């Protein structure tokens, strides 16, 4: 217990005495990361959404388990001619079409204006009344939508996280090179950024994506098959590099002028060492925030490219291809298109909220923004 | 000022040419199949393909092909590989739909984006701010084409309620009422993402600016809250919004709203680009890319000029 002192008596000696009287553990160095963690810990909303994202990750990671033990089918297995027992009654997976009321999804009894003609109608959501089979219904080919949703989520997340990691990696390297060497290196790299700013992202994405989708890529010793998930991953990471690289380059340029860089040069540190041990840790917080927010952005972009046929190629499921598949049946089986869309919204929303929380925690006055 | 224009014009021209060159390279380096084979059709003989390859110049070195394509583009005689239609004509046909979509959606997203941002910032921390923040986050998390599909299902003809007509573009000259009615849903769908995004950016900027010294000075002078907000705070806070709006507007005008145009089947420039890419048809893709890059470059100059107007400290350089 420290003794009470009045202001007039307070000298450096009393301060030292007070400090000595404190328990030793009370004073300790706190890294910026620890301080950020403390701020983040108090942000319950951000944590709740991080939890949601982790749940989605786990669910998609367990897609195989669900497929094998609950739904008893695979993501690309057709069940066109089979029947399934719903509440003990056999129901065909794909029913013969006919006139269907578009509001109720049931066959029309009167020939009203709400009737539409359909060739084949897949089974609707069974909500576990068929022992876990076709929980969300089936698509035109009699494939289990719940299984495809989980496998599709896995693919969308692989593409989203993978492309974000690649994009941030290349952007960081380019930003460090441009910011450290300046001069003509910076000139070339910024011109590269400017050039890709002049393209609409989706246009460049579908140009690259569909060019690669036909035969894959087999040059310069690289072999990528045409249906590979690497194609959307690489295309998406590539088109977004300038959007991450440009703000990071600005940060590196201003850090380059700081005394600690000068000190490192005076000590004889090599450019590589300065870039990766002195400059990189100082932009690490921005990189982390960009990484989180770019994943969100890339999941949406993957869906868009897949919708236009330039992303994930059928029959491989992804949230984007599932929406595309479900579009044709939206009148009778709206869940086919609604479910993957809702999955995207929840995932992207959780990443955006957590990314915002992370940014606020790492730097309360940060200016990191992801442009769409 | 004259130096500014000369430098920016030269830079803009270089960017446009470079962009077309990049697209050309993508389609040369990436083996997407032989264009001669596609022109010849399925039942072509080997001799047919060789003839086409020669007459279209596909046997020339790539820089010669590129130069020819640029020449054709600027003389307006560039034709598609698959449909043999004139590319410039096709882009011109798509422009009214794309322009209508962009201008209408742009007005909606700018007006709503600014109002939403101002309301959220003024009531920061209260219920309206929370609601707006949540809605804006959901808005930016939605894939625009999914929103379009769902909106069509619930609101458009052939769906549940049949309130709106289902897609398709009706020229303004044909029927202004139908033009508006057909475009209303695409406008709203396209605007949702931007409203959420602009609202969030503007809210953050206003909250940053409100703590500046000059705002305190204005308060100390006894100016009204309204005047401070409109004349002092909003003027600086709007600068980043102007940049965003200029570039987004240009991108959509240049065919960037590919997804919205495709979902609602508007037959705009973006949809033309998407179809050409699916057909692997290089000339239209080159044309649309140049067209899009032109708008982006022009609008980035306009944004710089408007900057100088909003903030007298900035001189266009």
C-alpha cells in the first residue's frame, strides 16, 4: 500500500519509492500487439462474428463427414431415378413436371395465371424428416443440396482464403520493393498498379478466368488443369494486387524516411534484411486487416465470376455455381438459390465485422480501407 | 493548368493503349483455342482453316496482329470473330442501356449513400446509427447478382408478386414511363452495395472531421449546428466520396456492371463484354476494354479537378 503524498512533496525520489513499493508484476512492457489484443477482447460483437466465421469454417471442413454419415451421398452423385422415404412415405427425388403454382410450389388444380410449366421438379427441403437425406432438397440432377452447400463452401473458402493470402503476399513484396528502392523500381511498380486500376475488376477477372477455363495453363513449366481451383484462386488474387499494394506502398514510403531505417542502413544491414525485419513488422497490422477484409471481398468476387462461367467450373460445387444452378428453379425450389446466397452473406458479414474490429483494435485511427 | 492537361492526356492515351495490349497478350499467351477454327465452324476442312488463318492474318507475328487490330478499331471497321458484326456498332447499341443504368443508379447511390452516412454520423451511437451500420454491412456483404436474382423472384413479373416488369431495356425514346419502370429494379439492386459502402466511408470521415480544430472554432463563433455540418464538415468529408464516386461511376459506365446487366438482361455494354468473353471473341473484348478504360481515365482527371474545387489547398498537378 503506497503512502499518500501531496503534490508539493512529490519529487522524483517519492516517485521512485512509490514505484519500488508496487508489486513487481504490475509494471511490465506491453507490446503493441498485446495492447491491440486487449482492445479487441472488449469488442464482443467482433468476437461473436469471429465465432460465426469459425463455425462456418468447421461446418465446411466437416463436409465429408456429413456427406458420408448423415446424407449418405457425395457432392456430385446423381439420384435422378431414386425414391427417398419422407416420414415413412416414398417420394421420388425427381418428380415428373407439369403445371406448378409458382407461389406454393404444388401442382396446379385450377389453370390460373400463377401456373408455370416445368419439365422436372426435384424434391424440396425435407428438414431431417428423411433421416438426414436431402435436408435442403435436391437440384435438377437429384444431387443433395445440403451436401453440395458444404462442399461448395469449402471450395469457396479455399478460393477466398487462398487468393487473399496470395494477393496480400505479392502486394507486400511489391510494396516493400517499391517503397524501399524508390526510383525506377517504384516507377515500374506504380505504373503496373495504375494500369490495372484502369480495368474494371470483373472484366479483367472474367477475361483471365474464361481464357484459362478452356484448356488450363501449360506454359513456363506450370501445369494447371482446366477445372482446377487454382485458376479462380490465381485470377482473383492477381486482379486485386493493386488495391492492396497501392496503400501499402504509401505506408512503406513514409516508413522509409524514419530514423530506424537510416540506423539500419548505417549498421550495414542488407536491403532484404531491412525490408523484412524492419519495415514488414511495421506494416504487419495493415496487412492483417487487409487479409481479413480481402477474404470477404474475394468470396463475393468468386461467386460473381462463377456466375459468369469464369470462376469455379461445374460440376465442382462452390457457392457461386450453386446460385447459378439454382437460378433456373427459383420459382419452384427457391432454397436452391437462397441457401448459398445466405451462406455467402453470413460468411462475408462475419469477416467484415471482425475485420473492422481488428482494424479498430490494431490502430484506432487507421486509414486502411478496402475498395470494392 | 495547360501542362496538367497535356500530361494527363498523354498519360491517359498511354494507359488506354497499354490496357488493350494487356488484353491482347492475355488472349495470345493463354491458349484459348485457335480463332481460325472457331470462325471456320465445326465441319471445316484443314484447308479451310489454313485459308482463314491466312486471310484474317492469324499467321502473322503477334505485334503485327495487334497493330492491325488497333488500326481497325480506330477506323471503326473492327468485326467480331464469331458473329462478324461490327464491334463499334455493337458497343454503340449497348450504350443507351448502360448509360441509363449507370446514371439512374449513380443518382440513387450518391443521394442515399450521403444521406445514410450523414444520418449515421449525426446520431452516432444511437439506435438509428446502429440500424444503418448493420444494414450497410449486410448491403456490402451481398453478391449483387444474387440480390438481383432474389429481387426478380420476389418482385418482378414471373415471380411471386409481379410488381415490376422482369428485366429487359426499353429505350427512353420509345416510352419514358416503361424505361423508368423497367430500370427501377436494376437501379436499386446495383445501388445497394454502393449505398452501404459510401455510407460507411462518409460516416467515418464525418466523425474524424468533427474533432478537427476548425470545427471547434466554428462552434465557438456561434454558428448553427446545421451550418457547421453542411458548410464546414461535409465539404471536407465529401472529398474521398468524390474520388470513389468518380471511379465507380466511370467503371459502371465503362461496362463494369457486368453482373447487374446480365441478371436483368439489359443488353448493355457489360453484357456484350461477358458474352464475347464466353465466345472467346477477342475483337469485342478489345473494343469494350478500350471503351471502359477511356471512361476510367477521363473520370480520374475530372476527379482531380473537382478535388481542387473542394479543397483550395490542392492544385491539380
